C-alpha cells in the first residue's frame, strides 16, 4: 500500500465549478499535512498546510480527519489559473524523519472556459 | 521565487556514467533535501543534509550520495546511471527547526540514454 494515495484523476471542470480532491495516508504517526501545487514542468509550491480544525484560504478549503487518516482539498469557483497538478503531502516530523516529505502521486486538474 | 537555485537545468547522460547536480539553498536556510520525481509521479525523498551531515535517507541505493558545504549549498551525486534514473531532481531548502516548510528549486531534468 502506498504511504499517500490520491484520487487518480484527471479532473476536467468548467470555470466556476467546485472540485474536491481526496487523499489518504497510511502512517498514523504522521504529524504534518500539506497540499502542494505543481504547474507543468515546474517545481512544487506549497498551497496550504492542513490542520485538524480545517482551514480556509480564499477559495481553497482543506480538511484533515486523523481518525480516518484522510485529507481533502476543496476548490470553489474554479479559475483557469487553477489548472495544475495537486499533490497531497505528509510529514512524520521528529528524529531522522524530520523534514522528509512524502508525496502522493498527484491529481491533475484542468479548468476549461 | 524561492531563492533556491539548481544547476544544470537539463542534462543528458549515458547509462553507466556518473552525474553531479548542484543546489544553492535559500539565504538563511541550513537544511537541504533532495527528491526524485519520475514522470507522472510525485516526488520521492532521496536524503536530507543538515550541518554537512546526512540526516535521513529514503529508499535509494548507495550509488546516490550527497554533500553539503559550509555555505549550506549541496550536491547530489549519482554513480553508474541507469535508465530508470531519468527524472526531475528537486532540491528543497528549509530551516531544520521548520523542516516541514520546504522551498523547492526549479529542478534538474536528467535523461539517461
């Protein structure tokens, strides 16, 4: 079983749509959770951290369910510029695992006019 | 821009050769992590360097080695290149105390023929 698994996608949605990405992780000792965005042939960039209480940044909302080991990202009112690959990322934190980020395989989102 | 630079941008090598990739970390950062991203996959953790010592390693063979210099820049060396080593190699810099906040460079795209 992969350490971090995401919806395989791809997602193809019209502008203005709401789209949700799901992710599960296998290691219950994981401590930090993130969503990264990666544009084609570019480096990953941190989109947002994910907290148990849920957090929102504009049109983006992230949720974490530690009991189910499940992470989600909701994008409302999709824009053309949201087209990218979205990576679910988990970190154990502490000891020699400190700073090791474990990535899911990514979900491709294409927003069309 | 993150301030993390990598060189070269692209590289083509032949199977069995050796390669050295370079990374300059963001000013003030003391930790460098290296990741390999194969086409269509999420990045995979190779290793991390802190204070010129390896501080954690992923599931990569010993022919993947690294160095960190006193100015915190880093090198990734790969010996006896194999076709499967073809990938985007990303370095990420961070502060050890906040290693979960990693800033990625643009990557080096390595092709092994």
